[in-house]
C-alpha cells in the first residue's frame, strides 16, 4: 500500500475530524496547564497582522481564530445543512 493511499484513506474517514478535535483539545489543555502555560497564552495573544491593497487587518491569533475561521466553519455548517434539507 502506498503512502498516498494510506493518507487518502485516513482523511476520507468520518472519524478523523472527531479524533483530531479531541487530540488538539487534550494537547491545548496540557499546554495551558503546564510550565509552558505563559508561552501558550503569549502565542494566542501575539499579533498576526495582514496588509493587502491598503487594507490593514491588525488582530491577535486568538481573534483570527474566533472571528475568521469560526465564520468559515459556520458557513460550511450552514451549507451542509442546506444540502441535507434540499437533497
């Protein structure tokens, strides 16, 4: 079995999303409550600025996740619900 087939099979499984979410949650909890907790907190509050064609977006990493990626997540959830309702 080639690595690409193994990789593709892993990510086509529906359980992967749940397993990955659980794994990341456990790692985040361990990091936040360990000796590295200050660095972990500092990472989430560090600035990640984006400038494009005169538009300056100045947000922390935490704000990018909360506002940007969560918006995309809920858009995809809404599209999935719409697909299920009208399919």
